[in-house]
């Protein structure tokens, strides 16, 4: 048809036929062309070409958008105030399509609105409508014999015919039957009736309606016919009770009469029996659990047919049934728009969407039997779970456990068996009094160990036994020499100990605390862990060795007697002195192990020491008097004495809590505040903003910690030393310790030294001179002493200070030499701990090399190599000799003991070396540290090989002639000085 | 010195904060004071007349510290919302927000990464060119006020725990941390001095002669340190400071040490003897902040109860 049209050639304007233009259109045309155009805007009506008012759209206001097609309102334009939908969610107005449709559209739409589905379509509206639609469609698709739209009358539903015709009763009866059929398939009687009347399953009862299609008048015959049929059916019903309607018969005699043109109508007659299978399960809509397992379906069906009546009684099955049937017809995701027709496309094209991929059979087989059913309902009423019945007797009983019975003799405190052990041990046997062994050292040793063991329990003995198995000195532990004495001493100490315990009122607490190990106690008190002594593992086990261990131990532990002595602190203002005083007191009143004076007092001159000692004696006497006078303080004093008698401070664990905490406080006060210094690089911009010159001049940091601690210490020592000078100083420093060794070596090179020395002098900074010549000495020395006790960091600081002083003194000598001045002999020599050790170390060597000092010079005399009277040296070095006991054994010191003493010194030097190595480590990253390090390494190597020959070192150092010169010159001065003083 | 000269009479009560006041500070000449608190505002007051002048709102969380420049033109404030706000005093606008302490530095521990880092303290330097802030992220950061950069000039992250308080001198940054250290960063010398007090440091304040640091520790003790030697000069005890960040300071003459207590008391100690010269109940609740007038005998205290009180002799 289209192609035909293309061939037409139109000439002229086609004349519109009058009848095609309806009146509305004419009116519209007239209006647009006429006077309406001149009307003001708000009076004009927009109309389409059909003459209808323009419909602006469902959502924009119907016929007139806004107010006369403006955005205003009668009152003017007022914007709608915003109201939050958050709070008024429920009040959101629901718009329906109908709100936006006009009458004709509504009328048009009517059929497409949601209507009663045909199953429940009592009066057949929807079915008829559907039928009409389908007919229309079919008619459109194929060329029909009768052109034009199908007259409505043809497919007029039964209602119309009801209106039209008189036999309403008939139609109604049929529709009611239909209803029955659809809704209650169980109403078998009705079905039977209808079947007898000629109705077949699947067929509409409206066939009478369709009959009415043919003639607009329903003939009374038909009516009669129907009635007759009914009567026949009744008769048949009486005769045969079983219907055979399982298979619907498609065509009845009525259908045969139908004309071909009403095919569509016929299709509408065949109503699908939708409610054949009402939804009885709990699956989702459209879900078929038996999709892939049809065999189960049979089982289920047979099952469900058994208890059909129960199923029917279920309320939800009948409720959900129609929904299921309805939604099965329509595609799930696509609602039918208000303006759309219900098309084929809309029907079930996504039906597969219902079929879920995973199918699993939920075979909820329902129990048969009405009794159970009744029970179930009863249970539901009572609030029980369905299909469960209340047990008549319950096996569950609340189990109760009685609280454990506390034995009547239970004491809520733990008794420590170990303590009992020791107590029993002490009370059991008392070993016979044994004379102490001749060896004084051994005696001291034994006493100390015994005291320790008494304090700390058997465990300590075991440990020390274990530790010193190979050590002949500790033979007494294993039953060797001096064991008897040890046993006696141990018993004594234990006796004393238990006395103390008994005497103490808070014995219980004490005991529990007392059994703690040293570590745990130390932990509680915040002590640093015990350091292994340097020579601990070495094979050469001398008394001094163990003494070192002891001293190390005592260093790690707190001094409980400190706060006990608080009452008697004659040197409060001078903590270092006070400390020495305490040490002195301890030495005076307590036996036991003695430590070498670990540098506390060694940085004093001998004379000063002697003076101090006298002071101490006086003070101690005064205290003693006060003690005896003050009886109330007895207990504390006793305790103090007791703790002191026990030797190293393993004792304070037994102190009651308050005391412990006070000790802790003392510690914390002592430890804190702790000052550390690091390098820190301010950002250049920060310096700029602070208006400060960048101390690093924007140099990138070479390493995280660039400046060594040594440098910092030097800067703090002499605060005004600038950086470059600093380097020189430290370099100088590094040369000096090795110098004294060089003395031995490079004597012969001493001649050409003077020039080099002068050069050196030029290099020396003024500040160093100041530092040397200014009156520093005493208080600073003491400070250093204090620092040493405080922490290792301070110790190193002090050591470095001592080193610098050493440098200074040495330099002073050489300077004096150069200036031709006599160095005053009574210049206080730098006698810090580290300061003395080099001289101790070197002087004998010197003497050996030069022969200036006799070999058999007592070692104590070698301490005062700067011209102190030797006798005084003897006296004053007494504090140094604590190791060997109270008595002054210097005088009758045997060569062997002297040797021992030499050995005694050595750890010191090693100590120092170690410290220097620490500096090395700390400064390893510094910019200038590398060269320095090299120096040091040389020095160390040298000092380690100090005792053996000079030749090798000579070779090693020959290349560095400048250093040699300097050293040799200095050496010369030194030698001269020595010879002068000796 | 007798207690008569101490500001023990209440002159004014400044009310307005809707919640705990976390800090109250005099400005440099002592005519005004600033306060900040949990209500996320910074407020400017005239404490002598008891007038509320201005409120600065922009913070998203509590404001923990505020500081004003010497010329009273700019404010800096910080708080729980990680950012540092740089205000114009007169207009009340935020000039800049420094990006603040986020835990990028602390990202070695990935867990900390997303924790909102609190900034505990801020201070201007003398020229108001740099702001130094101390934060929960264990760092002290310096921010440039002159450039437009919102990145820190420098991050100092040698602390082992949250940094609670910061002080500035002409050439040093001093900060106290919960790790128990008071660290002095000497820009001139390029070194860091760490004084370990062994107790968490809550607040540090400089003496007026800048020779001493007063450190408020969480063991209910104020400690006075000599800055040169690091020596512990004195300890002041009697108050309660165990769980809150309480301020402490020295009086204008450096004769007394003052600080708040968690029971609402204010304490005055003699600087030398460490005896409690005066103590009185000032607030109903924890006294979070004290600030002493730079010249007069006047003090302001702020408390959790939301009031700021002005004390005069």
C-alpha cells in the first residue's frame, strides 16, 4: 500500500470533505483565525489543531501551566517554602496518573486501569475488555472481511447485554456459577451442574453472551434452551455423580454456530483455569522447587492431596493465590504505564526471571492427621512453636554447685616453704666455732658470701656455687678449704638474720618481700640490671676480680642507709662529700667485702683526702654519740647496721612498703631529671623566621647524629669555644694520651722538636689557655665525682673533662718549659680516676726505660708522680686499698701483692679505653670524626700494646713525623720533670 | 612574701562558654584575655571589665589552646580537629588553616594513620612569623605564617609520646611531652637538650627571666628546672593533677608558683621554699588553666565548669 502511494502524483489541493472535519476543529480554526487572537494573554486558551485545549502534560499542570500559563499565582509569585521530606516522609503526596488526565483520556484509559482479574471478575468487565483488546489487535493485523473498527456492540460484555436484555436472571445465574467455578473449585456441585448444562472446563459461561452477538435480540428460545439445559443437567446429576471434566472439551455445539468473524470472541470464551493450583507453599512467587526434579513434585502432590482440607484451611494460601496467578501473567520488572496498553510484550516475557538458578527442594512435608493439626492450632494460641508440644516431664533441672568449703584452718596468706627451709636450717644445727683461715682474703670472701647467702637464701649459694665451680677461691662453697668456717659464718649470719626477722613486727610482709629475687626487686625499685663485670669471665680469678664484681653489684643497688643517715648528714651541702662520708662510715663500722674506691674520692689530692678523712672521723664520732643518746632511733640504727653488716645491698628488699617507696623516690630524684644532649638541625627557614643564623649553614645533615658527644662536652666545658677551635682541641686531646707512651719510644727524636711545638702553640686556641690557667680545679673536680656516681653518661663526661685537664696540665708543663719557667711543683695534679690511671700505667714503664725510678718503688708511691711526699702518699692512698681490708698493709706489701695491685690498676685503664671506644662510636658519624677516629684507633692499638716493646710502635709511628716531634718534645719535658722530682 | 599580695579576690567571672574551658590566656600586655573550650569557640574578653568582646567560631571540635601575637593582631588556635587556625583578631576571619598534625609522620604505625590527631598546644614566636604546635602525634611542628604554605617548616618528632605543651623563647623551642621529657631545641646552637623528668609532663611554662622551666607533671608535682644545667631546683606538691591537663605558671615577679588542681583549688607555692603559701577553692570543678598577668597581680583561671574567673589582690 505504501509503495502504491509513492507513485501518486498530487496535483492541486485536495478538497477536504466536510464530514471529516468535526465541529471542534472548525471551532478551533475559527478561533485562531478570529478575534481570540487579540485577547490578553491570560485569557487566551491554547488549543491544539483538534480544537482541544492544550494539555501541558501530566506533571506540569494540565490545561494551563501554572497560573494562566505563567509561573505566578493570583497573589503573585511566591516560591514554595522548602520543607524537609526527612521529617514528613509519610506526608508526601502520592500522585496518581488520574490526577493529570482529562475526562476523555480517563474514559479512554478506563479499560487499561487495574481491574479485577478475570478470575474474580464477577460481572465480566475485565474479561470482556481484554477480549475486545485482543480482538482489536487481531483485527488490525490481518485483513478483515469487515473493515473498520470492530463495533463495540460485538464484544459488548455481558453487563451491557444485561442492561439491554430482559433475561438478567439468566446471565446472573451464569456469572455466579462462573464465580463459583473460579473461586471455589471445591464446590463440586456447581461444577457438576454446569457440566451437566453443557459447560466445559476452560470455557467461559459467557457463551450465551457471545450468542447474543449475532442477533441484537436474544431470542427467547435461547433462554429457554439454557433453562432446558439446566434442567437436563439436574437430571444427569442425579443419575451420574462423577464428573469427567478433567479434560476440557474445546468446542461445544454453541461454538459451532459461531461465525468466523468472531474468532477473537471465541478465544475470550476460553477462560484459563487459573486457580487450579492455588498457592499453598511458602516459596516465593513463581518459584518452582521441583523445576529440575519433577519426581519430587509427584511425591509432594500426593502428599498434599492427602491433607487437602488442611491446606485449604490455611488462610494465607487463599490470600496469596490470586496474587500469584496475576503476577505470573505480567513481566516482573516492568509495570504497565498508565497510558500503555497491556500488550503481548508485557506479558511474561521475563517469566524465566522467576526461575532461580539455584533450586533446592524444601520438602516441608506436613504431618497428616487432624489431631496434630488441632494441637498445632492450640499451640499457636498458647504461644508455642507449632508442631511442638509441651513436654509432660522435663529432664532439665537447674544445676547448683555449692561453694567450696573453706577449711577451718585456712589462712589467706601464702607461706613460702623456702623461708621455712632457711629458718629450719638455722635452727637445726650450729656448726662448731672454727678459727678463720689464715688467708685474709679468703676470710673476707667467706664472710661476705655467708652474709649474702643468709640474706638471700640458699638460692644465692647455689648460684654462686654454679658460677664459681672452677674458681679455687670459692672452694669453700663446695667443701674445700675454709668450708667449715664458711658454714659457721653462714650459721651466724642466718641466726642474726632470723633474729632480725623475729624482731621485726611486720614479719609476714617482710618474709614475702624478702624472698624475692634480686632481679625482681631491682625491677620494682627501678634499678638498672646487673652488669657483667669486665673480667668476670676471664680465667685469672683474683680477689680483686671478685671485689670488682662486688663493687659492680653494689653500684647497681641502691643505698638504703642513705635515708637512714638522713638524720646525720654533716655534709648535706656537698653531695659528693656526703657520699664519701657514707662510704667512710661503712668502711669504719662494717666488716665484709670492701670495694676499691671506685673513683669517688680518687680525684682528690692525697692531702685533701687525709684532711677529709679526719673530718669524717670527727663527724662519725659525733653521730655515734647522737645515736647512743637517742634511744628512740635505735631500731632504725639497728636496721641500718644490720643491712650494712650484710655487706652489699641485697638487704633493702625487706623494708616495709612505705620505706621502699621512699627509696624509690630517692632513686627517682637521683635519676631524674636526666639531661641528654643531641644534635638537632633546625630547618633553614625556621632559622630565618627566628632571625637566627643557621648553625649548620644549610649544610645537609651527613648523618642522623652528626656531632659527637665529645664535642658537645667540650663545648659545654668551655662554652665559648667555637666549632673550628673545638676540632683542634679534640685533636690535641687525642694526641696526648698516646704521647706518654711515645715518651718511651721516641726519645731520640726529641732534638728537632722545638719548632713543631711552637707551631702547635700557635694553633692552640686562647680559650684553652683560659681553661687551663683559670682557677677551675676543686669544685669542678668534685662535681665530676658526683657525676660519675650518677650515671654512665655523666661518667663519660667526667672522664672527658679529666682528659682535657690532663691535656691542660701536660701542655702547661711544656709551655712552662718553653717559657723557661719553673712549673710549680705543688700544682695540684689532675687526679681524677681516669687521670691517674695513665700515670700509673706509664710511670713504671718510664722508669723501666730510663732507669730513673727504681724498680722496687711501692706502687702507691707511683701514684704521686708529681712530687708529693711518698709517706703521705702511703697514708692517703689508704682509701684506695679497701680491697684488702682495714689494716694498712702497704708497708709490708709483698711483691706478689704489688703485682696484684698492678693488675688492679689495669681494669681501670681498660675501662677508660672502653669509654674512649664509646666516644668513638658516638662520634663515628661526625663530619670531622673520621680523621679523629683514625687517630684514636692508632692510639688504642698502641695503648693495648703498651706493655710490650716500644720498637714496633716506633716503626708504626715513624711516618707521622710531626706528631713524633711534638710528642718527643713533650716527652723530654716530662722526663726532665720526673728526674727533677725524684 | 606574704599571701596578701597574691590575687585571691575574685574580680570578675567571665561566663559564656558552653562547656569546659580548656585554656585561658592573657595577651602580651595583659589587657585582654583569650579563652577556648569544648564549645568549639575561641573567645576574647576584657577580664578587667568582665566583658565578652568577640567569639571566634570555626573549629570543628574542641579548642585546646590559643595564643595571640605581641601586636594583638593575629590569633592562633588549635584543638581536636587536627587543624591549626590562624585568625585575624579584628575581623574574626580565619586567615589560614595549617594542615595540622595528621599522623603521616606517625604512619610507621599504620593504625594511627586515621586517628584524628589532636593538637595540644600552639605558640607564636616573638615575631609572629612562626607558629609552633605540639600534637598528639608525638611531634612538634613549626608553621610559617609569612608564606602561603600550609605545610610545616619543620617537624620535630623525637618525642616518644604525645607532646602536651610548648614554649618559645627567642631562639629555642621548649616542649614537654608525656614521655616525661622536656626538650629544648636550640635553634642557635643546633642542638636538642632533653631533660627527662621521669613523669609525664603536662604543661611547661617559662619563668619570666627565662632561666627556669616549670613543668607540671602528672604525678601531682610541679618541677622547677634550671634550664642551663638541667638541675631540678624544686618540687611543688599538694595539688592534684593525675588525669587532666592542668596549667601552671609563675607569677609576674617569679616569686610564686601557681597552678590549678583537679578539685577546683588554686595553689600558690613559694618559689624557693616550695611551701604552699595560699590555696583556695576557685572553681566547682577541675581548674584547667591559669594565666598570670604579665605586670600586675592579676590572674585568670579557667575551669571545666565553663567559667573563667579573674582574680586580683
